[in-house]
C-alpha cells in the first residue's frame, strides 16, 4: 500500500490517521424464530396486534429501520419485547412478513398528492358498501373500488343498503354483466337504544359470504358500514351517524380502520368513510386481472394499446366484428371493462 500523501515532507507535521473503512455487512438479523402477530388497529403511532399463537392482544411500536407508513391493518409482523399484553407494556415490530394482497389507494389532494398508500394487507374480499338513497349512490366510486379490488387480487362484493328508501334494481342492472355478487339490506326498525336494525335474512346471507375470509368494508360516510358491523358483530358497538338533510352526505363516525373477529371464523375490517379513491398506480394490465376471459383477446393488440374505444386495432373489438354469435356474450363484458378503465382517470365527485 502506498504511503499517504500529506502535502509536505516536513517531519514536524503531524497528521491524524484516517478512519477505517469497515465494510457494511450484508448479514441481516434472523427473525424467523420470533412470535408473529396480526395488526388489527393503528392508533397514533401505536400498533395493536393479536398474537397468532395464543390470541393475546399486545400494543407495539415499530422498529426504527421500518419506514414510516410501512405497516397496515392486516399485516403479519415479527415481534420482540414485552409480549405479555399487560397494561403500559410495549412490544416491538421488527419485521413485516410478505403480503398475500394489498389494497392500495393513491392520494389525490393535499401535500400527499400522488403518494401511494396501503389501506389493508392480506385481505381476500372487498365489500363495496353503497346506499340506495341518502346518500345517493355514485357508480363512479363503485367502479373505482372495483378497479382497486381487481388490482389487489381481491374478490369484490357489492352491498346495497337502505333499499327500503329506494329501488336498487337500476343500480343492480349496471353491474349485472360482471362476475360480482350483490347483496341488499334494509332497515326494519330500531332497538331500545335507538340503534338501527337490519333485516335478518340479509345479515345471514352476508355473514355466510364473509365466513372464513378477511373482508374489508369500503364506502362513503353515511352508507351504513358501522350499522352493518354492529349487526354482524354486536360486541363491536361502532358509533353510527346521521345523513345531512341538506347535502345528503353522511358524517364521519369511524376515524380509523379496525379489524373485528367474526363468530365462526374470519375477520371484518371497518374503514373510515372515504372521499377519494385515487388509482394512479393502476393500469390496463392490472385491471385485466379481473377479466380473465378478455385477457386472451388482448394478446393480438399492438404494443402500447390502451384498450379504449378509440383504439383502431384493439383485440377486444375483433370478436364484435367477426363473430356475431360471440359478440352478444362478449360485448357487455368489454363495455364493463372499458367503463372501469375510464373511471381510473375520472375525479371521484362524478356520479
């Protein structure tokens, strides 16, 4: 090794030795032996988890090396620290296990515009809750939630509430050609505490649909998500609100997402009412996951095809032109796909 050049030959000049260049190790800690817990609530920097091995509830903080916002409801995490679950004790999240799914939303307003956020992890069903009236249903919002479900590889379910106030048939007809299960519920009265009561048949059907699954409820404020949670899980005791008579909009009663255990197995995750559901992270290829029957047709599309109506050589148009018998079966599916595709770039306030 050559002698370090200090810029002078004067022996009286003393130079401090340089710092060592110890290479950074690529070996990472092994957390495979640590207990795992599932995040069911996030509140002001504290993560509430249920241990997988014994259902003990613990409160934890995240390790410094985990980025801000990297932990979502439903995540399975490796834990160390105090796992007793006793009051004023804290565990520590040191690792997040790989996710099977991630429901994402892109911020469209404020300083966080364009930032992608994971709302819920490891869920397999997305229940899109909309009211038949008060507030009025917005197909634009439903379409965007459907796109988010297909992108996350989740099975979408449409639940139309308050069918005692309006006929749901027109709304149902718009989604008849999608592979989409649709349920309807209506109010039958109120209990002694003033809480709304849903019809038993609808609750039984919905509960059977969600049994054994991890389901997420998404919808505008005032559509009845908290009322549904209370009907499915009475001990949840979620606050319910009213709808403004002037604006027709509901007010927020849930401030954070919370996961509840469903009797007989499964989880239901209640989310706060959403105003926007940005989809800047979703493209045509991600949306096609929800239309496997159309995927083969797009193989003949030219490079860069957007699959929209204005494409002159889109493979989705071939069966409609060349095979009249097949056209009747495919036309509605193609129309539904293109409607969802166009909804990605539309603002949420469109009806």
